[in-house]
C-alpha cells in the first residue's frame, strides 16, 4: 500500500515560504532603518515630513516636478541664480529603502563639475522613465515604513502631527510634500532627483 507524502511536502513548502517571508521582512526593515539613519546622520534636524519626502522621492522619482524640458531648464537656471553659497550638503545622496534614485546637488553645476546640458539631460531622462505607482500601493508601503520607524524610537519633533498630516494627504491622494521649514532653513537644499543607473553612467564618473 502506497502512502501519500503530499501533506509532508506541503508542510515543507509552508515552512520554506514562511522563512522566505521572514527574511524579506527583515531585509525590508533593515533597509528602511539604514535609510532613516543615513538621513538623520546627514540631516539631524529632519522630522517625519523630511523622512517621508526621502522615501516618496525614491518611489515616485522626479516625474511630478517636470512638465517639459524647456520648463525644466528654465527652473534650473532660476534656482541656480537664487543662491550663491555652497550648501555643504552631499553632492550625491542615494535615497529611499530601494535606492532607485539619487538627489544630485546643484553644486555640481555651481562648481563646474558637471556640464549643465549633461545634468539637465540626465534629469529629463529620469523624469520620463518613472514607473506608475498606484495610490493603494504607496499607502500600504508608507504604512510599513512608518511601522519600522516607530520601532526605532527616534523621538522626532512634531512626530504625531506630521504623521497625521501625511496620512491625511495620502487619504486624499495628494502624496507630495515639501521639506519642513526647519530643514529648509538649516540645510538650504538645492538638488534634482535623478535615476540611479543614469547617475552611475553620466554623473558619478565625472565627480572628483
């Protein structure tokens, strides 16, 4: 009489599936923590709004910022003319938990490290290759990210009010936020979001 081994195999598959799920969860948690810790090490005056912006930009890229190439170039020239100081922020900053994009500091133009046409081309190419992200997917992703952040016990300023404000925006389908006033006044950020593979090909090789 032959005995079925399907139940045992099903049990093995279940165990393997659970182990893989746990491993993926641990990997996600670690990547989120690493990204948050990196943000706070570079920008210690960040609050939840600024951390949210970091993850949001890595998921949605620069597509929401650019209506067309001519306008993008005009905005770039205007912003370059709006400040004279070196803002001391990193020239390249990998963002988010997946690291899909870099923030590329406009100082690479101020310091004549990268030609303006190369920079603008990289930015426009990045904006034109942003994948669509459903509102529900982002809502669920941010919920998971928030869960990891809360376990870190960071004592971020205005945490609860920022959390409620961000959640309200997400529920309305309006995901875009600005840097917090404290962040703006402390760090004076000037950058564009450029896709990782484009940065590695066109920008990073030219940096000192």
